[in-house]
């Protein structure tokens, strides 16, 4: 194989490796940075979605919690239910006044007027039959029951039984408390425990109740009505459902739902966009839609069970799942969605809201596509540039090698066959030629040195003679000769440097030639320095 071919192959190989390495490094950099950018984008966008959902759900939760606490707050109950209770008592008072007027006018006896009043008031019902009015007197130390519509066995009884000691949280007799409030203010509110009627018959014992009582002074009667606190809680829950159902955000697209914590599968309390789910157990297989890509839930799990599990463990959290996305033309195919849910322990409710994150996934897919395009473009550009560089390198290398090999051999480089009779390669032949040339030049340099020594002797002889002209001529000739010798030395050094650069000349021979040149230079220098 020719030497220039070998050199060309080596250069091309090095260039190819360098370009391939550059390409791989750039591809790796693009891939790593691209993946990192996508990861950062995804994390930032998901964090925004999560924070937004949490803020919205916290608002909905605060609404539910406020209604619940209000339903147990006496001051709020008095304010919220007071007017309604007073309105009911106003009706009963109208009946009492009417009967009392008839008795005063002589149309009815007092006993008849009271009997008719009792009968009419006994029939009053409200709140789906749970609301009623009772009447007791102002007797001391304990009042007597005049009429109770749900506990008629109390009628005519002195209300001194210890079971009535449930008023004001102080275990005070509740009827004594009624009388005290009426004698002091003419009427007012009292909270206590009392049996609650059950639909279909029967009583539920010791249920918290808030009642409003008023004094009918002309007959010394105390009549009152009340609301069971659990009914107030239910009212608060209904109010919460109504409030949450109407709440919207994000231009009407965001909404809230409420489900309970029933096991094994929760029940829907309220869903504003799919009301057919209300009060249904959410065990339909279509709800086995958890995604599990962005949260710790298992993929394919019932999403409402996942909501309950998250809330049971941490009181609230995030769940990702697949859910149909509403559009102007209807529902799309299932899209990834992220929801935040929060548990209201006292009510056993889970309130939640979600946001579709398909836009994030679409953006991630677009970024990956862009990276792939960048990779393809880089590979294409590097490939084209590599081909161009290799071609240019081949041309330049061909020209340079031909030039220098021609200068080294004095003619175009010819290939010496490997394994020829002399066993000598083309490179070895060139080396031997230069060594022969160096030896010849060395002999010439020795001759030049002898001449210089002879001229030196002549100069010394001339100095002994009187004739400055003769001395001047000899010195001139010596300097001319020294100058010629110096030029020869310079040419010889250049030749040796070429031999050292492009051939494998024996190091010992080169050192000898260099020493010879050094000796000649010293002699020439000495001659030039002498006047």
C-alpha cells in the first residue's frame, strides 16, 4: 500500500472519529437538555394546576364547614331560625288572642275558649310534620303540661321528673327554664335535649333542640316550638349542596362535586354536571379509570375509592384519572385529569374539583417532536459537513503529499512492491539515498575544511611580509572561500532537516553529520573573526 494512501486512510479515520464523537456529544446534549426542559415544564405546569385546584377546593370546603358550624352555633341558629320559629308562634298567639277575645265578649266561657285554643294549636304542623307547638303553665316550683301533641301522656302532669333536667347544658329543668325566660323577657330561646319524632311513628331520645317560647300573660300560659339541631345540620348540609352546586370558576368550566365515604364504594352526594349520579353508589366499571401517571394511585382503580383512600390517609390529596372532556359539541374521548379532594370528617363528605391536563401532555408531546426534529436536522447537517470536510481533506492531502514526496525523491513517488528481491521498501530506499548524499557532503566539508586551514597558513605568512597589498588580497580570498563554505553548510543543514522530517534516517549517522557541520562552522567563524 502506498505511503500516501496509508496517510490518507489515517487522516480520514481520525476525522471520522472526531466528527462522530462531536455528533454523539451534541445528540446526547440535546437529548439530556431536552428531557430536562420537558421535565421542568411538566413539573411547573402540574404544580400550577395542583395549587389552583387546592385553592379552589379550600374555598368550597370553607363554605361547607361554615354552614356546618353555623348549624351547631346557638347564636346563628337563633338568628337563622328565629324568625321562622317566631312566625309559627305568632300563628298560635293569634289563635289564643282570638279565643280570649271571644271569652271576654261572653261568646265563650273561659274553659271553652281555652279548650278550643288547645285543640286548634294541637293540629299545627310544619317542617314535614316534625314541627309542632306545646303549651305549659307557669306553676311553681315546676310547671304543669297543658298540651303536648307528640307526648299526650304528659298532659296535666307536673313536669318535675329528673329526665327533664336537660336545659342550657346545666341539667336544669327545661320547663322551669321556659318560665324563667318568659317572666324575664316575655319570650326567648332555650336549648335542651328532647325526644324527636321518627317518620312512621316512634321517638328518637335526647336529640339537641332549640326552642322559642312566649308568654300568654292573660292565661299564664307558656307556648313554644323548636327545631332539632340535627335538622339544622341537615339544613346546613342542604345549603352547602346548593351553594357548592352553583359555584363555578375558570369561565364556568371548573366545578365541584361531593361524594361520601361509604365503603367499599362511595356514594355521590352531588354532581353538578351529571345529576343522574346523585345518591348513586359509584361502583360502575367505567369509574375504574385512575391514571397513576402523576400521582401514587394504582392505575385502573375505582377513582372514587381512590379519593376515599387518599382522604382517609392524609385528609386530602391528588388523584389523576381519565374522564370524558366536555366540549361545545358534546363529550370527547377520555382525557387525563387531575383532581384535588378534601375530607370533611364531621359530615363524612369528600369535596373535590378537577382540571384536565391533556394540554400539558400535548405540549410535552410537541416538545418531544421538536427535539426529534432537532436531532434529525443535526444528524443531516453533520453528515453533510462531514462529507464536505472529508472531500476537502482528501484533495488537500493529495496535493500536499504529492508535493513533498516529489521534493523528497526528485520525481513523482513510485510505489515499491512489498517483499521485492532486495527486501527493501520504498521508504527504506529513500532513506539510503539520503544517507549516501550525507556522506558525500561530509567528504566535501572535510575538503573545504582543509582548504580553509591552508588559507589560514597563507594569511599568517603574508603578515610576516611587508606588503599590505598581498595580505589584503589573501584575506579577501579567504573570506570569499569562507562565505562559500558557509553557504554549503547552510544547504547541508536544510537537507539534514528534510531527511530527519520525512525519513527514518539512522539517528547515529545524523548526529555524526551534525557534529561535522558544527566543527566546520567553528572554523569558519574563527576565520571570519581574524582581520
